[in-house]
C-alpha cells in the first residue's frame, strides 16, 4: 500500500487523542455506545475533532472504533449509517483545513480460532463491511489490536477493498507481548510483509522499550500513540499530566518516530504540549535497520542467520497414517506430530500438503497450529494440476498466521509463479527450492521476477540438492539475481 504522499508536506504527522476520554468528560453515560453519538449528537463529535485540530492534529480518527456488525447489533443503526455519519462529523470539523479523516477500525470484540470461535474469513468479512462503509475517509487506521491473526484479516480486507493508506497499531503489555502473546518482532515482520505502515499502547515511558524494538525490526514509518498512563480506580483521572506526556514523547522523536498521537486519557492539552515540544526539536532521520532474514509465528521469531533445524514430518508423502488423518480432518494427530518435532529441537516445522489428499480443510489446520505449535512454519503444496496447486497455495498462505516460509514443491513455471504471487499478496517470505533441471531454472526466474516486481521481499532460503555441479550452478544463479 502506498503512503499516498502523507509525509510530503511535513516530516512528522500528528494524530488526535482519546475520543472516548473526551466523550466521557462531556457527559456520555457509562455503558452508552459511543458510535451512536455520530447520529444522535453529531455536534459533540465534531466539537471534539475541532479541539484536537486546534491542538495541532493533522489527522483525526472518525468515531468508528467499534462500528462493526457484532458490536453494533443492539445500536439500532446499520454499520453503514454509523460509519458514514462518523466520517461526516470528521469532515465537518476538517472543512477548510488540510487535515485528514481516518476510518478508525478496532478489534471485533471476539477472539478468533483457536482462542475463540470466530473464523478467519468471518473476521475478514466483518472488516470488509467496515472498510466498504468508510469510502469517504482519507485513510484507514487499524488500531489497538492484540491478535496478529485478527490484524492480518483486517489488513487484507483493507488491501483488497480499498486503495487508501493503512496505519496499523497493536497494543503491548510491559512484557513486550500483546494480550494474546504476539511479540514485537512478529508484528513488525508480518506488517512489513503485508506492506502497511506500523504502531501503540501503555503509558509513554513504559512504551519506550517496545518502540525501540519496533525500530529494530521494520523500515516502515513508526506510529506512537500512548495512553496518558493509567486511570485512578476511584477518580478515573489518568496519571500522566500534559507536560510529562510531552517530555516522554520527545524521547520517541529522538528514535526517529514519525507519527505521534495519544490514546486513552489524552486530551487536547496533552497533544498541544507534546506537539509544541516536538516542533522545537529537529527531525531525526531514522537509520534503516539491517533486518535479518526471518520467519515467525505470532509468538516466536526465527532469524535465518545460521543453520536451522526443520521438522519434516508434516508431510503426507509416503505416510498412509498421515494421509488418513488429512482426509478425516484429524487435526489432533497432525498437531501432535508438529509438537513432537518442536519438543525434539526443531526450530521450524515443514507443513507440506499434497493436492492428492485435498480432502483436508486448511482452515481447520491453521488455527490450531500457531497455538499448539509455537515454532514458525514453512509451507508447501504439490500436485500435477497447476490450478489445484495454486488454489491450495492461496488458501495455505492466506490463512497462515505470522510470516511464513513458502515453498513451491514443484519446479513447473506455472506452479512456481502461483506460489510467488501468493507469497507477495499475503506478506510471506519467499524462498525458492531448486532441483537444478533446466525447467527449474526457468521456474526460479519466474519466482524471483514476481518477488522483485511486486514486492520488497527477496528470496532468502534455498533448498539445493541433486549433486555438487547443480548446487554450484544454482548458487551462481542466485548471485546473479540478488
């Protein structure tokens, strides 16, 4: 996704503060649905936007954070009505200015499988509905996420149903993980692969080490939108005052962070103090990190900087019991094989699925694998029909959590191109196995051409076999491309 020249006019972008905080200060009753105010009290929403704009905000978030069909079921309004009205309030506030309005998308409110019951494609469709309802927005913000898998569903819905810039933030605990266990490196690698702008949460001082790690794992612009500390359990007042908030935000600027804002508890006073402080500071050009080749599950990142052990037993070839398990959708047996390999020391497990046993349900295998098996996976499919291989490739790579290693198990050019297209579309790493026959050289060319022309990703992992002569030929070919 292009950044649409968002940084063309100024090197830093200033976001808004806590909409919920401001609504509560203005008297919104506890338990009320904030998004209803877009229709029933639009003047209050517009006034809050204007207060943030007066504090220096370049972008205001429409009051649409929870406007999905599950959360709004009892609101009395449709998703389209609530989102359209919310964006209209933002547009009314920004009229006559250069400020922009973002469609604000928060978590659905239900956990995806296997932690919950919501399927990936159901989540994708919920996000699609929000994005299609928000066509009048200038950009899309996916914020305060804790589940990397849910985040991927939202990003894919945005990429496939809009051409607007996309910002994504996740909320981290002090242990450097989200509520569902996602690590900073896994978030950064996955979002970089998906081609969006990255981050969020905690108070500003507690967030600093998280942001430092984000900067080590991404070349994308980094977003910081901290809370104003924690609320007092009795009074509800947040612990970080505007001047302290401003001082803490200055530390992020020194890291080269380029997008700033506030979340829970932040008021126009917090933002005005922070933006005045930031305006007095020179812009730091963030040095681009040397990110090691790596793949990840949401909870584990494996840099490919040394030989890694790959468990090869998730493969139906020559294994009648495994084939029977696939046909019967016996997920427990399949995951047991993966767990055993991980316990035995495998860094990565190889999930190889033959189209000949296509009775299995990829959507059933994926949700359990990332939770039951912490290790990242490399994924492959093979078969005689390129169309079948292509369809399985799309399903596997699309539904995989984290950033995977994709492996076209055939050297036929048509099949290799399908894997390359899938890897680019869904943000995964793109290694290339090479059997060094003449056809495979052509397949390698097709694969690397896809990666170079459609993505910033490069192949980094190679399986080479069939003798020294072919290995030497392969390595020369790799050097020519890279």
